[in-house]
């Protein structure tokens, strides 16, 4: 599959998405600076979230509309206020997309309702992301799939049956290219709750490209995901965590995103194929294996012993496995110290 002519798959280096989310802190200048920083760090795409507080929830303090988990980053916050603070103004989207195009980045978004899809279609987005909490919103899935654009779907808390239903719905509605992202829907996520071994099972079970939407700190989980077959990596991104913002705590900074870009490609390159016996690049290194050498001057007819034959480097003589065979045999001629042992020099 491709996103805007860029191949997605194990034959390509991982596709790195920098998720802006609400880290613009309600400043368009900061949003544009995040785009520039993502481009400088080597990301492939910048991703927004397209919603308003009104399309996400109700302005209410009734039970369920205020976050009551004391361990949450947003404990005590009213959902409506939180989404209002975090949303990316729709009027900013064209400027952000234009800056991304100028910097060679793909730009697309996560829509949270049908009006967001209609709006994003006017901007010609090359792909859509479905958030983990919306992956079971089948009307939204049908709406996005009907565009025919590639879909990147975070699986989050979805069961196997729910993922299957989502994929069947998307494919029936017209989606052809789909990436499933392993995702842990906690913010931040711990490595212990990340369960990356799910990634190859997702690929095998559903026949899709797979990746990771990563809310852990650092780059370790993402690099490990590449080793397990992830072809897309999504990480939240900010200019500096110290600047604050709704998602800053679990977001990468520019140098960290640059490191992710470099190390994810190295991990992909390192996977290679199944190889035994050395590669062409290792051929010259064969000379540095151990082999049997004469380590003392020898006279014709002198017996080979542990005193005058040793397994040393370089590897130009007989293999060390012949050491016991050589012991007791005799030299056919004078042999100088430092001569690699060869069958032509021995007689029974």
C-alpha cells in the first residue's frame, strides 16, 4: 500500500508519524513550529486531530463528563473544557497542511465525526487515522472508508471480534488499504502494558500492515515494534515537554524524534533475512578465524606436537578441528615458525 506515493510495508523503512494533537497550546505559530521541527527530525508525516468540543461531548458536569480517575493526567477536568483546550482550530488546518507540504511532510488527521471527514476531504488529505476510542464507531468507519483513502486504525482496547467487525465494515464500505496499530489506551502507557507481541498476531490474523501508536516514554518500545514487523510508528510530538500542554507529558521532543527516525530505520535494516554462514561483507573476516600454525622451526621427519603446533589467528592454515589428527604426524621438510599448516607438509 501507499500513502501519497510513499510505500508502506516491510520492504520500506518504517513510516514515522509525528502526532501534534493538542501540543500547539492554542497557538498557530507554535503549530507551524511543530511542523518544522517534525520535518527537521525526519518524520514522514504530521498528524492532527479534527474535532470541536461540541462534536466530542456535552458541556456537562454530570457523572461521566468529569474525569474522576485520580491517576489520570487530566484528573478533575471536565471533558468539554479539556477538548476545547486541546482541539486544533479548523481554520488553522489549511495553513498547517500548506507548511507540511512545503517541508516535504504528509499531513492528515484523525476525524471524530462525519463533519470532520467532510471538512478534511476539502483539504485533499492523503489518508485518515482512526483513534483507538473510535475504532468501534462503525458509522464513522463507513464514512471514512467511503473516501477510498488509506486508513490507519488504532486498535486500543478492541477485542479480536471488534477489530474483525471494524475491518469488515471498512472493506465493505470501500477501504482497500488499512494499517492496524497496536495501541495501549493509557496516557502515558507503561512498557509492561504495551504487549508488543500482539503485532505479528495482528498481521497474521487480519492480513493488514501493522504498526504501533506508542504512548510510552522514549523510543525503546517503538524500536522493538519494528523488530516485530511494525511498518508504521506514531508518537505524540512537542517542541518541549516543559512548555506544558494536554499531551506534553508523553510526547517526544525534537531530538528524541530524530533519534526515533534514525534508530527505527537501523532496526528495519538490521532485520534482513535468515542467514547462516556469513555474508559477502564478512568474507574478508574469515582470515581472522583460528587455524593451525607451526609455532617453532621444525626439521624434516620431526613429529608434530602440542609444543610446535597451535591454533592461532589468522585463518590460513588447517582448521583447528584437525589438531588431534595432526599430532604424531611428521614434517615432510623443514618448516619455519609461522607457517600455516597444510596437508602437503605432513606425512603419517
